[in-house]
C-alpha cells in the first residue's frame, strides 16, 4: 500500500473537520438515552416509530465517537511508551533465554514427591496461560500486518460517506427528497463526526503500526521462549516424579518385610501374601509409569490444540480483514502449511474402557478386603500363632495401602485419558474446520491478477525475472546430494527397472502368442485378456518405477524445492505409466484390436491423439505438483501460467477427438456427444479461470481432471475386459451345445474316428450383443458403484469447497406468518442447490419410470395397464416433489406460498376450470383405472384403442390408424364402453333369414354346425340358435356365439357367414332375399302381361281346366317369399 495516503489524510484532516456545519454540538449519551426512553415504539398508524430508530443509530454512533477518541489516546500513549516496552521485553527475553539453558532436573532433584507434583501442576497452568496469551499476540500481529489494506478500504468508504452526508446537509433533504427533521439532521452530523474520528483512529493506528509489530514480535518471542522453558521444566519434573514413586514403592516393600517376625518368613501362607503385595507394587509402578507417559501426551495434545485455536483465530481475522484481497490468498497459502496433522487414535477409547473396568474391579477387591479383614485367619480358625497373626495384620494393612494408591493412580490415568480424548476431539474438530475454511477460501478467491493488455506487456520481463530467481543452485545441490549421499535410492530405482527391461522381450512374445490365440476356440480363454493387460503394464513400468523411486528419495530431502520436485516426479511416473500402457494397447494388432475388437483405424487415430495429450499433460503435472506443495509461489508464477494455458489448449484440441473415436458400441450418440463436449469444455473452463485470475483454482481442478481421466481409462478397460470375458463364455457355451448336438446325431451311425480329425480353423466369434445381458448389466452396475466412489474420493475436497457459496447472500426472504419477524438469507449455494435439484428431478422424471418398468415391473405378473399407471404416477410424484423442494431451497416454502396458491387456485379454477377438470380426471383415470393402455373402448360415437393417458387428454387410435385426443373429463362424465376391462370375451350375433318352406330343424342344425366347426367360437358359453320372427319374406334366425378376444369379432363373423352359406348350398336350404312383383294395367283396367307370362298362364289354365280370374282395377305389390 502507498504509505503517503495516511500522511495526506493526517495533514488535511483538520481542514476536513472545519468543513462540517458550524454551530453543531454533539449530543451526550445520557441525553440520547433519555430521548429514546421518552419516545414511543410505534407511530399513530401502528408502524414502527422512525424517530426512535434514528435515535438508536445516533446513540451507537455517539458511543463509537467516545470509543474512537479513547483509542486515539491509548495509541498516543503507546507511541510514547513503545521504546520502554521494547526495552522491558528485551530484558525479559534475555532473562527467559537464560532460564531456558538451566538444568532443571538438577534443580528439582532434591524436592519431595508432593513438591514435585505441585510444581508439575503450576507448570501446566502456566503453560496453558502462555498458550492463551500467545494466541492473542498472534492475533494482534496479524491485525497489525493487515492493517494498511484494511485502513485504506475503511478510510475510502468513510470519505465517500462523508461526501454524501455533507451533500444531504447542504440540500436539507433525505434520500427520498423530503426535508430533514431535527433528529435526522442530528443523526447525520453525529455520523459525520463518527466518520471523522474513525479516520483519525485508523491514521493513528497506521502511525504506530510499525511499533506495534515490533512489540508484538518481541512478546511473541518471549512467549515462545517461556513455552520452551515450561516444556523443559515439565520434561524434568515428570521423570523425577516417576522415580520418587518407584522409590516410595521400594521403601514400602522393605518396611513390612523388616517388621515381620523371623519365625513366619518361611510360612507358605505368608509368602503367598507377600507375593500378592509384590504384584500389586509392580502393577502400581507400571500404572504410574503409564500415567507419566500419558501426561506428556496430554500436554502435547493440549499444546497442539492451543496452537490450532490460535491459528484458527488468526485465519478468521485475516479473512475478515483482507476479504477480496490478493494478499489474503498468499497469507492463507502460508497458513495452509501450518495446519496441524492429526491422526485418529482408536486405541484411546479402548484404554479408557479398560481403565474404568480395572478401577471397578479394584474397588470390588477393596470392598471384599474391608468386609473380611483376615480371611486366612478364618480358614485356619484357632490354629494361628501370635506371630502369624501379627504378620497377616501387617500384610493386610500394606495391601490396603497399595489398593488405595493403585486406585488413586487409576483415577489419575482415567482423568488424563478422558481429558486427552476431549482435547483430541477438539483438535480434530478445529483442524477439520481450519482445513475446510482455508480450502474454501483459497478455492474461491483469485490468486493472480486477471490477464489484461498491461499484464501481457509486462509478461516477458516477469518471465525473465522468474528464471533468474529460480533456485537452480538448490536444485543442483539437491540432485548432487541425491547422487552422492543418497546413491542407494538410485540403485534401488535401477534394479527393478533393469529387471523389467530384461523381461520385456519375453513378455512381448507372450502377449503376441495370446493375441494369436484370440478367436481360436480351443486355445482362447477368459484369462487371456487380463494377463495381456498385466503384461502390458509390466512392459510399461520400468521408467515409471525408476521415476517413482527417485521421487521418494527427493521427497525425503529437507529442502522445499526438492520435495516439490519429488512430488512432480511421482505425478509424472503415474502419467507415464498410464499413457505408455494406452499407447501399447492401441498399436496395430494389439490388445484393443485383437481382444476388444476395436476398429484399427480408430485405434491409430486415438493413439496419435493420446500421445499428443500425454505430452501436454507432462508440464501440467509439474505445475500441479508445484501448486499443491508450494501454493504461495503461484502468485508470482508467470512461466507456469503460460505453460498451463498452452497445455490446456492442446488438451482442448486433442482430447475431444479421442472421445469421438472411442468405439463404444453400447453408448448412444447422445452419450458420445456429451462426453466429447465435456472433454472440450473442461480445459476451456480451466483456461478461462486462469484468465480471470483464478490460477490456483485452475491448478487444483486440473489435477482432479487428470485423476478423473485415469478413472475413465480404468472404467473403459474393466468394461472391455468384462464384455470380452462374457463373449468368450458365450462362445464356449455355443460350442459345447454344438458338440453335444453333433454327438447326438452321430450316435445312430457308425463313422470312422478319422472323420473327427479336422483342420483347426478360426471360428467366428459371437456378436457382443448376444452376450448375457443380465450378467453384463450387473457387472456394469458394480463398475458404476466402484468408479463412482473413486470419483467422489478424488473430488471430495472440491465438493466440500462449494459450501463456501453459502456465505454469498443473493437476497433475503421474509419469514412466514406466525413466526418471529425476520428474514432468511438465500445464498448462491441455495440457488445452485435448486438448479441441481431441478436437473435431478428432470433426469429422474425422464428416466426412473422407464428404468423401473424395465428392471422391476417387466418381471412382475401385472394386469394390463398397471405398469403404465405406476410409472405415470411416479413421474407426477417426482415432478411434484422436485418442484416443492426446489422452491423450498429458494426460500419459497409451503407455509409462505399457501395463501398465494389458494388465491391462484380460486382464480385459475374459474378461468381454467376445464383444464383443471381434465387434470383431475386424468388422475382419477390412473387411480380408478376404468380404462387402461391397450383397452378397446367406445365412447359416444368414437371407437378405438387407448394408447396414452396424459395429464389433459387421452389418446385413442381408431381402426383407421388415426390418433384421436379425447379430454379426460369425457371419460368420467360420459357413458363409456370398455370392451376389454375385466373380460375380453364378447358376443357376436349372426342374423340369417331362411326362405318360407325351409326345414326349420335342418336350418338350426346348419347354424350349430357352423358355430361348432369354427375355432374362434368358444365352447363356453355355448353357441345358441333362436328362431325369432316370421319376416315379410324370411324366417328370421339368430346365431349367438362368443369369441375370446375383441380382435376375433370381424374374423369370426366373416368365417361364420362363409361357412353358413356353404352349408346351406350343400343341404339345399335357400336363404331368402327380398323380391318385388309389379302388375301393369292398361287404361281400361285390363292387366297387361308379358308374352312369356301369357303363355305360362294359358298352360296353367289348361292343366287345371279353368280360366284365370281377372282382378280388375288391382295394382298389387307383394314380396315373394322365394
């Protein structure tokens, strides 16, 4: 920061102060409090009183003025006394360093046990206070270091606000253009004075910031020196306490034995009692030793916890003071290296449980001992001599004392273990929180300046300076130390590499042999592909193994640059292994072509593109390792930034081409398009992030992208191996079936054994689509689960970093009615969550019903239409749930929307009642199911088959293959005929009219015969024939039969009609038809006859011997029954 700004402000601050409105005097705190207490909470209209709010704000500003003035006085006092404080701290630091060099063990060696315990307790208390004060000093030092940028930000905002206040005071209006009230004017003048004192306070802090840093650093050194002294004192006290306890136990062991009478020392019972007491002493000694070791561990854990809390406080202060600054990223990168490394200790809880159990058992023994003071005396009753009785009494008293001491030590052990566990849990919690905060902040904040024309103009100079500042000497020294002092690592790296190089010809020959066996049934097996892949990995391993061993050697070097280089070589080793393996798999005649049946032309194209991608990844791995191990240097890394951008552009060109060339037969074109777009979009997004200043974020994401690519390669290889294995199994099964069939055919014939000898030919492999689909689905499901877990493990830290979006508030929503007044913030994370929920809802609604039908419903014996109704209702439930959850994530919960929904429901109920009626009717149709998919129905004058039931309408396909949309409301309100709802059996009525004079029994038999001989006619219900009416020219009969399916109606009707006609002709039964006779007369009323008719009538008269009668004036029309 430019230090001239504070000096400028100090010079011109009096001028600024004089610019305020003259004649204004600050109100007192007491006056403002009286005005607030005398004002009412609400105005006349029932709303909050604005004057009271203004007075409360004025009171807070008035208190800030007093606080700022007091702070200014304290800073002036500190400036005068800074030299004195420095001298005092230097003297105390010199004294503390002298104390640190003392031999504390020699000073404490003459102290008694109780004095040592008191000294231990006091040192522990002093160490805790030291840690607490050290955390405060670290916070003060952090605030002093970040003060310039914070002061610049605060002062600039304060000056902008002061200009606004002066403008309002000069105009005499508020934000809405209304005249200022007296209280508003008082509040603005008070705020103006508060801003002036705020600027003055920060300027005063900038004046003494260097002195405060010096004092804080001296106090920090003093506290750290005192901490080292306290730890040295603890290290000296603890062994002495342990030794005093051992000596005390030895004295206790000698004292009872010397007081025992000589006559009982050889007594077996006395020896057993002494042995038990000795065992208790040994247990007490081991417990005491364990307590001392646990105490040291508890001290270390507490020290780590205090440091972690201090670091947490420091980090939070830095984030609060430097939010949005590039300096914050550099500071957090340094703090990231100071994060405490914690390890979970599962044995701690077990030791607590064991200590509690041991203490419980000891208490039981103490209680038993108190209840029976002399159990030996009870056993031998009156045979005990006075000497034995005295000996047992002494040993009993000694055992009771040992029990008490052991119980006390076990209590101390349990207390230390419990306290250590609590501190360990707090340490883990603080460490995880710190790691989460730093990870989120560094991920979401810019680490470099955005790329601009000015930045590009300075780029060559920055790269030249960076190359000059590179620690070439340290690199050369580290390499030389590795060669001279750690030459064993080079030998260790060379041994496996040389062995694998020597085995390469044999492994290549073995792979070629297995490649030739592929396709030959008797030589091929399911192990050929996995073994070929393992051999390919071994062939590709010499250089990666050597690099990995060298990387481990560099990693163990103390220098930071060598550690970074070691991490980069480890990344390069993995990259080399993966891409060399792929390069060998895709060669002409290689595993991809012979085993996986991939197209060779596509393999060669992928091989060239993967080689280009691998070369682009090499510099990226170095930069990613550099950023991961040394993130603080990324802000000045111009050379790596340029290399990263160029590499990403190359990857953006080559990787999508690889995705397009991948011959995945079971992937759709949409899936390939998505994968190709993702391969192009990922490098593009990382390049854009670098351009806008998020270099560290791009480096982290680039590392995850490379690891994800490794997982995709693993997925593809495992999937291909699984498909290949199933294909070989299917081929062998087909071959065994063919052999079994051939043997069955040859059993009946005697053929020569030589006939079975045949030249071995390559048999065509089965198409992979004929592989057992169920097994393949299970294998792929397992692969999805396994690779999914690995992907989550790779991206877990990035997923966790997205919780930072919860801190970015976009808007606020009012709480629901009936709750306490307030607002709920809606953050960027809520919006992202809502978008993700919406996308997941869309995917589930589109795919889950179909997947459920394929995997579950298709395997169940369900009635027609049940699966469709289930999947449709599931889609409705998914969409409704997704919409509710999405709106809830955006703050629009049901309790806030219910009134709006009710109002809209009433309005829409009138305007869109038909649509709502159809929607509700559609739900009724799905639940009640009067119609189902595939049903043949008749409604009004429409006939057809139900094909779809949607929200608003149902689709029918009529018998002309046209789709008809029928509103759902019609099916609920109109009369509906469902020909196949519960029973598909329908009746057919065949009407036949026989001529008058026909044999009725024979007519009946003909109709029954036609029905019985038709295969479509059901036997139950039986066909029936009825003679219903005497028609005008026919004897009307009905044949009533039943068919099994609606589709058989027309076919059965056609077959029955044809068969009835044939039977009637066969039995000379006439099927009558309607006939019309017309009689024509002349003008005289004489009937006119046709010539042929006259001859016929004359012949009839001659036969009968009578003349025909005339029927004058008659015009007769009749139906001839013939």
